[in-house]
C-alpha cells in the first residue's frame, strides 16, 4: 500500500511542503527561512510509525474497500516485525521542508 493513496483519497497531500512557499506568498507573510533538509530515521522507528498508522487506516472506508484484510494483516505483521527488530544497517532517508514565517508589518 502506498501511503500517498489513502492520503489523496481524503484530499491530503503527503508532499504539501512543495506548495508551502507559494501559499506563504499568497498569505502575504514574509518567508524568513525556507530550506529542505534531508532527514534520516532508523528503519525500526519508521516501521513503528507506519505500524501505528495502519492500525488506524484499517478501519478507513477507502482502505478497507481497496485492500483485503489478508493484505492489511500481512503488512501490519511485517511492519511490527521490522519495528521490533532494530537493525543499525537499515535507515530511511526523506526530505522535509522547514520554514520560518513572519507577519509583515
């Protein structure tokens, strides 16, 4: 299951950071700082984050209509196993936008 699919189904954008600079300009605020930073998380911590998420997603109408209970059970079990078994060789890299905004005088 791609995380972006259920998010899109609810009108959410997992990559909202791309739109933030334009939204800030439209709002008339000053962009004091705007940077995209590379973040790294241990694989087991990222697996735990998604393991907790899938427990909520299971009851979501979109998810339950697009994925079988067998698929969700398998994914949940795999995420739990990864979360409970830290491996220092496994990490997840991602990018996150960080912005500092100020009201214009």
